C-alpha cells in the first residue's frame, strides 16, 4: 500500500466483468485482458504476479462507513444493509471464485453524518482489516473519508455522495464514484425534465431552487445555474436551507417569484420541511421536482408528503425497473430487513457490486491489487438504471446516469430515458 502515485498504472483500460447480477448467480465470473494478477499462479509460478502467493485468504473485508445514528440514519442504516446483502448474496453463490471461495465480510462504522467523523471512521475500518471501503452519503463526510483512505492506500468506492469537489478538485488515485456527480445530476435533470414535460404538450419556462446549504446542495445549485437556462428554463429564485431549520421564509420567497417548478436539492427531512411549509402557506407550484433528492424516492417520505408531490418529478440514481435481477434483489432486501428499498439503497448495492467485481478480478485481498482492478474494470451487469460502470482517470463513472422519475399514486416511477422507463408521463 501507499506506493508512489507516479508509479501507479493508469486507471483507464477496459477489463470486462460479466457476473450475473441476480440473486441466484450473483457476480459469478469475469474475463480479463491478461492483467489483473489472478488467483493461484497457474503458470507454474509461486504467485508473485500480484496474487496472494498461492495461499488464498479465507475472507476479504469490506468496510462500510455510513450514518447509522443521527438525522441521516433512516437512510444510512439501509445503505449499510445494502452492502451486507450484496456480500451475503455473493457468499451464497460460492464466495470469491478467484480466491478459492473466500467469503466477504462487512464491518460497519457509524459516521453519524458528521464531517469530522468521516476520516476517523475510515481509519478505524482500515485498522480493523478492511481491504476496501464504501460510504458515506453526506458529501462532506465522504470527502474526509476518501482522503483518509487515499493516505492509507486503501481503495474507496463511493456509495452515495454528489458533490463535484470530492473527486474533481483533488486528484485521488484510490477513490471511485459509480453514481453521477452533481454536474451530471443537473445535466440529466434539466434535459430529461424539460423534454418529458414539453413532449407531453405542457409548458415549463421558469424554476425556483431550494437547496441545502452545504457542498452537496451548492454543487447541484451551481450546475443547475448552467443547465436550466441551456434548456430554456429561467431561474427566477434561489433559496438556501440550513439543516434543522423551518422552510417558511424560503417558501415565501418561492411563492413571490411564482416559478413553474420548484426544484428541491435536499436530504429527506429538508424536502419534507419544504412541503410542510408549502402546505402551511397554501402554495402549490405547477411542478414540484427534486434534483438528487432522496425524499422523492422514499416511499415513507412520499406518503408523509402526500398530494403535494403527486405528479411531481425527480431525478436520482435508480434501481433498473427493466431488470428481473434487480427486482429479485429488491424483494430479497425488503424480506431480509423488513424495510424499504429506495434509490440510495439501490446505488449502494450497485457500488458494492463494483467492489465485489474488483475483488474477483484482482484475485487478491491486497488493497493495491483491488485498486488496480477498479481502475481497469467495466461492470456490465448491475442493478442500477445506467449503462455499464467504468471509471475515468479521475475516478468518475464515464457512463453515469440519473434517470427521471414521476410520482404516480405516491410511488416513484422511472419515466426517462426510454431504455429504462417503466411507464409514461402522466398529467
């Protein structure tokens, strides 16, 4: 671990991983371009090609760094469960084949949604033997955690965190993000929302932004400032929200500006507070939408917000509604943990699929071997509604996508792009 960055191989060459994403045959095989450092040294060597010297470990440890307590724990606990389920299904399918069936173990750390704990928890998980990490949900927490992992030379696959700055302001060689970052979230939201509404014969000309005033919300706001006008939507109001505050003042600002769409970029509680304040002021814009918005993909939150969000739109990462394998994973999760499976859970599961694919490809529990595999791999079969996952030199997924949902009968239904749509837009 901790080799000189100048000596590392490029992240960028194609190695395809072809394991099935379903429960029955989860992540069962891979093909390589000849790199990779495969498992048992079958060329007659002693395994000095990057494998574990011919003696496969009994387990490979994944560290899960999520908010298990505090205001984000409703989502964080389920994200942690998604990591555990992906490992469980892989173990049921025989474990890591390239390591003679070594099992995956998941150890969990609670960052409480606090930035100062992101790096601390990451280090604790590394000290406990984690070969690869995932997390953290809150962008400031993830930023701290990825930098700790970088210093330790341990790969970090981001489960969910949107802020561009995590990967785009500092070159990190051990961090990867399968999900779309803020700029891509805004690109997809503006384009897909405008097209969906206008193709249905309706109009959208103006928007008001309601965003949480941290790096996550600020990143999406900055990108929407460019992407909405590019799609002929004028921003007529911007309102920042501090976690834990009421949204009465912000709703007054939005109501006075009278935009066609109110676009919320907040966590679950912030969106619920926005809707409560709208109801208190008897304010209903033509469209309630969310960009990178957890609440609009959360069944319990949708039920709490009720008719105010019915017919609204949001974009986020998504479970692929066209995939039977993805449906199997959702059913298994809901049965195993007796809780809902939302977009954040789906993306976390997909991120863990990437981790498992990289471990399988590396044929090793060594963090550097896993990191090299992550830099080269293409994961074709996963449960997210996006094309195959493969990483650019900065660790961003080159094929990231944030599909558009519409709330229909208080359920989030994918309506665009067409290849992932499960239903049509309704007004």
